[in-house]
C-alpha cells in the first residue's frame, strides 16, 4: 500500500516538476501534502490560462462598447433633434395629428411610427444627456451582436468533452461590430436590431414552440418603437411558409400566431393608418437616389460586411444539405434587403451570425476526424482573431476619426444658429435637409422647410400656402430645375442657411493623374445664384453661410 503511494507521488512530482523528497516514515502526512501541492500547481496553470482568456474577452467586449459609445456620443444623428422635440411635445400635449415642425406641409397627417422611442429619449435626455443615451444604445448594439448568437456556443469534440473556440466567436463579434458601426448611434433603429434578434431567438434558438405565443406581444411593442416592424412581420410570415414547405404539415397554431401578430400592429395611436406610412416609404423609389441610407447597399464599400457575406456564403455552399430550408431562404431574403437598401445591413448581420456559427460547427465536426486537424484549426483561429482585430481597429479609426476627428461642430451650424437667435427674423428660413432635425431642436422658434421625416410625404391637398411634395420642390431648388423665386415667394422665405461648400485641396500634380470621370463636376450652386441675384451674405464660418434678401 505504501509503495502505491510512493509511485503516485513520483508521477505527480514528475508532472508538476516538483523535486521528489525521500520516503517519509509511516504515518506521516507529507505524501498527502505533496499530492495536494502537485494538483494545485497543475490547476494554477489551467486557471491562469483561463484568466488570460477571460481578461482578453473582457477587453474586447469593453472595446466594442467604447467604439459604439464614441459613435453615439460624438456623431449626432441628423434626426435626433426632431426625435427629442417630438417626444417632448407628446409628453406635454399628446400625439399630434398633423406636422408640427414644418411650414411647407403643416396640415399633412403626420404619422410618427417612432413615437414611443421619442418619448423614451425625451424622458432620459434631461437627466443623462447624450453621454448616457450613447451608453444605453451602445450596450444595446453590443448585446444584439454578442448575446444571442455568440454566448455559450460550444462545439463537440467528442461525445464526452466540449471545446469552446472563443477566438472564432470574438473575431466574429469584431467583424460584425465594425460592419454595423456606420449605422450605430442614438437612433431608434437600434431598437429594431434588438427586436429582430429576439424574434430570431424565439424562432430558431428556443426549442419549445410555446414561446412563439409571445410573438404578438413582441410586435405590439415593435410597432410603437420603429417602422421596421413591417420587415419583422414579413420575416415571421416567410418563416412559417418555409416551415410548412419543410414539414409538409399545416400547424394551426402558427397561423393564429401570425394573425394575432398582424393584428397587434394595429394597436398604436394611428391604428391601421400606420401601414400607410410604411407603404409611402416602401413605394418611394426616389429615396434610393436621394437619401444615402436608402441607397442600394451594393454601392457601398463596407469591407467587413462583404467579408461576412463571403464567409457565411461559403459555409452555406459547403454545408447546404445541413442547413434548414428556413435558414437558407431567410438568409438570402435579408441579404437581398441589405443589398437593395443599405439601412437593412445590420438586420442581415444579426441573422448571418447564426449561419456563420452553425457553419463553423459543421466545419469543426469535419476537422476533428483528420490527423492534426484540430491543432491546425486552432492555429488558423489564432490568425483569424488577429485579422479580425486589425480590421476592427482600422475600420473604427476610419469611421470615427476620418470625417471630423470626433468633433460635432463641423457637421452642424452651431455658431450660425446662435447668430440667428440674436438676429431672429420674422420671415421663414430655407436650409439643408440634413440640418432640419437639428434646427427643430436648437431653433424651435422657427419652423423648417424640410427635415428627415418628410422625403416621402406627398398628397394632393393643393393648399394655397402649403406644398403637395416638399422633397420634390427642395431637390428642384438645389438642382436649379425649378426657379427658387416661385417657391421662396410662396412661403415668404427671405433667409437661407446653408452648408458652406469648401473646395477640396488636391495637389495639382496628383490632379493630372486622376481621370476626369472621377473628378466631380461643378453643377448648379444655389448660394452663387442667390449672390448673383443680389442676396446679402450676413454671416459665414467654416460650416455654414447665411444669406438674406435685401
């Protein structure tokens, strides 16, 4: 019995590199102490490795949240101003039935499909400011990308053991985060990211179908937060249709779940009319060529997005027989939506994370059957993590530091608005579409010509002092296709606040090497036209210029 203890002690000492002591006398407790010490040293090495991984994970998580926070804190969304003022108006006076902020379409039956999001912003902004709101939406974006598809995902090595490839998961998080970073910020759109993640979790991740009975409640919340509820409802419809094709079995519960989810979208301050706003926007093809966020995603050079497209598509192509019909077609549907309209890119990214992680699981099951396959895969994953971190850091620097070096003053006319407050004029002001929301917030004394709510507003009211289609008239003035005098006289516009056009500084030698087709040609300039017609320049800074009709 004593010899057995000695042999065990020798083996443990060899593993832990502890010098073997001489055999202790009978009854001594040194054998037990050496055995415990050896086990502790082996355990400490594993614990340190685990702590190293956990610390790196925590660092990456905090880095992603920090980048999202910086985007929301220092890059003011053009629509934030009217979101805030609308929320304050709803709290004080109730939901308006017509447009309260413009003088061009003040009688238009305005439908605010973000009304509850606006109330949320209006309640919390006085207490936590932009810093707090940016943190809330940063955590929301991080949770969407990390919690559902990435946390606690393990891949079986054998039937007895499991191994978690954290480098793959964190690398995927980094790529997806920088792919959606251009769309992040203090915006109600992030609430749709969250809700479609919940929808996908109920449909794909939760094994019990009884959770689907909660979906009508989900759409009841969604319809009062953001207009993307319509896309979510179509995803639900497509899921049930594909499930019917897959199982060849009609499930009455699914029919009623979809029916009640559809009916839930009618429970809002506008009732069925909210679908009128959705149709106005969805059917307006001019948005794809006038509003950047509605332009086709295929025209944008979002390298992390295309990297994810290639990676997920390769997994689907290689393991096409293992992916369900529902996942393949929903993947293609959301991908087409993001390619047709760039603002839907984050919704596709959220879904593609599930496809990519599942595809990696199939790859892992295949690799473990090869000799040294697992070891080689682990090395590849180390390079994968490093590449993802480099792409994330580079993309974040380009997005955050590229335009205005984290300064909001270069994007909005802060000083010009202060000038107008001191020299407030009685007549109306014509300004940029991108500044409409900011002026609603910072210059509430004056209504605006147009803002971010109005590009699809059109009707045939033919009112004397209002417009039937303000966006069309706005574009006509900027392009010179419509005489500005007629519109300005109609609305008594005698002041123009417009972005100052600064010519880019290009080296003349470099200019000769650039093909003429890539050099933007100077077109109609409204400011030059007004100055030629005798308008006076009363204010100018690096951001804005103010002209006044004499």
